[in-house]
C-alpha cells in the first residue's frame, strides 16, 4: 500500500479522520469510540486514529467485503446449477 506523503502525521484527529476517509464527524466519532477497533488512541479526553493501524484496519475490512461477495456469488452459482 502506498504511503500518503501529504499527511505524514501518525495520529489523526476527528476532523483529519473525516477528510482522510471522506465521512462526517458523527461517523468518525462513532468509529473512534469503538476502542476495540485497534486504531483508536485516547489522550486525555480526546480521541485520535493511529493512521498506520487505521490503514491496516481498512485493508482488512476491504478484503473481508471482497471475500463475502465472492462467497455470495459462488453460492448463487451453485444454486443455479442445481
């Protein structure tokens, strides 16, 4: 995966996360409040996204979605053949 050279920061605040992902502040805060995601960093009462872990999380989500789509197509094709 190509490293983003326009934003060399390791931690993204809510506004930067919104810009990076193209989402609104409500969704960004929803993602950040789920501490189980592995990329959220809490400093005091502020939440940040650790960019390297966020990128890894995004890639896993994309791969998971692709895998699910392939499984759905496979099972649809098997059902059509019967």
